[in-house]
């Protein structure tokens, strides 16, 4: 009877954009020659990827995407029986964006606010594994940070002109190979002040 096996190259992980290859094998080198099938197991369906009457079948992902993550099955079948094994591929990635906290609107590269306004911006990440988020002020000092949440709030109540400048959110993930990836989203906050003009009128009697 055939004995299905995956011969995994490198790791069970892939960074987004990386190439990954794996082979579906009949370790028993059985006779008659089995039909090998590689399938992706999705939530409600099985997606066939490759099929061949052989003892060896190679499948490659040229540029791994988040949608490529999931369970892959190698199945070997002949008249003597059927064997299968499942392999899990994890794709590591990082996306980050800035949004207004209250109305969830997108934040542009610059933001004009009035003095004494409350500025609340949220740094949002989507990643695997979870990213570390940090808000930096215009001087480069860390205002707040989190490693346990995909969102981090920048809260500047009653903002003054002195608080204007470039604020940056840094999102960092540590990958399976011990490398780090950091992405930065930034916004220049410009604070306008109110100028009150007094007009003195002289009235002649």
C-alpha cells in the first residue's frame, strides 16, 4: 500500500512574498504506481491543486500571500489502498494604517487642527504574528506602546501649538527566522491658533 508523506523544504513558515515548495511523496514506492494528489483544505471545500500518477509530486508557491496560508493534503491512492498526510503553511505578514479614532476615517500625511482641539488617532495593524506598536512624538520619544493589541491610540487632549509636528507609529513583527520587519505610518499635525483682534473705535461727540 502507498504511504503518503510531505517532504518539507526549509520551514512550515513563509514570509509574504517568499517562495515555498513542498513535495508529496509515496514513501513506500508502492506498486502499482499510485495517483498522488495535492489539495488545499479550505473551510467548506477541498481545492485540488495537482494530480499525477507518480511516486513524487512537487508543488510551488512563487510568492506567498496571506490567502496561501492553511492546510495542504498529500494523498496517495492505488488498488492496494489510500494514505494521506496534512501539512500546515503559516504565512507571516504585516500591514499598518492610521485612522481617526471616532469616525474611523483614513488619516492623510498631514492633519490641520485648531489649538485646544482633542486629537485622537488610532494605529491599526494586521499581522502574523502580532505586531508590537509604538507611537513616537516629534522628538522621537515613545508616547505609548503595546504588544497585546492590534490597535494603539494616540490621544492629545487640548492640543497646543508646541505639540505640533511629525508623529510616527512603528509596527514591528519578529519572524520565524529571527529577523524583524518594521513598517512606519506618520502624520504631520499642524496646529493653528486663534488670533483675536480688538478694534477700538473712537466716537466724536
